[in-house]
C-alpha cells in the first residue's frame, strides 16, 4: 500500500494526531495544504523525507513534492542522519538523485561522524560526487564553474536546504560581500530562479505550478537537460498530457534523445501535434 503513518507534533514537542502520508503526488499536495510538513515525524525523529528515502517506489516524484512544499531537505533525525543518509543506506539510487536535486548536503555527518560519502560505493559514490560540494558551499567559495555545473544538474535554488529555514536563494539574498567571484555566483543563482522552479515543478508533476511559471515569466528555454533526461521526458514518464501540451505550446523540442529512469533504456522521442490540440506520442527505442 502506497502510504504510511507519521505523528504530527506541536511547537512544545507534543503529538496529538497521526497523519497518513499518501505517496500519490496530488494526495500529498492536498495533505500538505493542511499540515506543516516539518511537524510530521516519527518517534526516532525521522521526517516524511527520511521515510520516503527507504520506501520502494518506481519514480521519486513524492520527494520533489515534499521539497516543493517546504520540507527540510537536510533535517537530521535522532541519530544525526539526513534523508540522504537513509536513501544511500537503502541503495535507493533514484531517491538519492532526487534528494541531491533538491539540495541534499552529502558533507553532513551523523552522530558518529559518518558522512554520506563514507557510505557510498560504486555508481552511488559517483553520483554523489557530482553534487559535491553542495550549492551554498560552492557559492561561498566563489566557485562559479561548480555553481554552473550544479545548476545544470538541476539542483534547486528554492528548496529549504540551508540551515533550518532557508533556500539557497533566500540565503544568497542575505550576503553582503565585495568579493567579485562570490557576487558573480550570487547573480547566477538569482537569474536561475524561474528555470529552477520550472524544472522542479515538472519533477513534482505539478501542472498548476508549471503553467504559472510559463505564463508569468519569460522563460529562455523549456529544453533543459540533465544526463539523458529532459523536461519532455519527465512529463512522458508521469503520463501527464497537460504538462506535455504546455511544453509543446512553449516550444519544447519534439525530437530528442531520452533515457527512461526506470528501465535505463535510451531511445529517440518524437512528439507530433496536429494544430497543437491533439497529439500522439511515439517512443522508438534503439
């Protein structure tokens, strides 16, 4: 069954109710409109993100939904472990990747000094290293090349991943510096906001948010790619016809090479439309 129970704690640390975390993206969004996601934990201090990190799922969409709704991406449980620790321990590659997209920090250590990189092996270690250092550390160091790399890797600038209450974008706004390389990084973060919101709204399968950012902002591109994934391939994976139509209406490339995250199969994706109202989707794998 695609759900689990967690306690809801008040500001005094008392629990007076339980909530059912449903892993359907729409049901999860509806719940989070009524409940503060960061008050929902279990008796060991595990948040919904901790629990999702070890839960077997086909696609990690709920991780993006929780991050989009303000979940603390780097919240530590009673053992000092973050959701990223949990995902790596469970050898859950797709959720690990999703958490890294949402700003998970692989340098955080648990109470016995173990970092995520200490737990990684093989392809998982290779994945985590691509996102290390985390975005806010790259900005602090004035490492513009790394900042650009992380943004190309779809790292969010709006997820709550710095301290206990800030996104990288909010954190960047508090900086007062004359260091030219840091200023350049801060400017890049600010310029990337709309693109980041678009990418993560698609990853969260949030049609309303995608429509809003496309209609209210001047997007330079709807053809962003990460490895073999594109915004179009994400909409295809989620079988969301409304998202596909929105991307078509805003000039998405309809002949691109994609890789399905579940099967790992690569192929050429062609989307044809007739008067941009009716369209058929053909996946031709090679």
